[in-house]
C-alpha cells in the first residue's frame, strides 16, 4: 500500500518546524491551522498531535537526516583536510587560514609582530592513520606472535602484564603422550 503524501498544511508545518527552525506553535500558526482560542498552548497541542501522526513524523525524520548529512563532514573531507594540514608549508600559513590554530600578536619597540601557530602535522598524520586503519601503536608485539601470547597467558595482571586476546585464527591442537 502506497503512503499518502502530506497535505499542503502538513507540508508547510514540517518545513517551518524542521527547515526554518520555528517553534511548534509558530509552525502550526504559519502553516495555516486555525485554533479558536488563539492561545499559544493550543497551537502547541495541535503541533504535538501533528508530530505524532506517522506520515508527519516520518517526513520530519527524513528532513532531519538530510540536514544532518548535509552538515556532517564526509570521510573524504576529513582526510582531505588532514592531507592539507600535512602538505601546507609552515611559511604559507596566514592569519585567515583555516589551518591556523592560534594567532599571537606582540607589541614591542620595533612594532607589532604576528605569529601564526599551525596545525600539528604529526598529530594530523596520527589522526589520518587512525581513520585509515593503519594505526598500529595500540598493538603489542605479543599480539602478533602466538608463542609470546601463550607465554603471556601464564602471567597475571598483578605482575604488570596485560593479557591480550589471540589475534588471527585459532589453531586447535592436542598433545600426544611421550613414547
């Protein structure tokens, strides 16, 4: 069964409420709904009833998701910014640059001087590595070596050793009695 589209007033209500960011009462008022008492509380109750209807609530949810997707940074945008942080020479940073984190203005006998502090390039590389999944700093050598992992199982956390779960596939084995 196909869902009916919103009527004109419902559509105007949703647009006013989600897109323009008006209050529920004002959205109802501007959508053209008529409330006899003309009290704000009554407009709000009409708006709340509207928001509980499945068609209106799904449209509100859809518009909010679209707005969020439009405002949120994509993975490509994040990685592109980090690449610019690393590749931009320090000498090319200026006061209005989006890569400038801090601007220090000092006044002395020789006049005013400006110093622009840029993004930490090593930190940008570290963040990009985490995003790409290439960050290995949290892995210990024993996690990669099955023998060291087995040895670490005999140690307790009280001895200062961290017990790691096995990495990779588990090999089943049995011991044979000595002949």
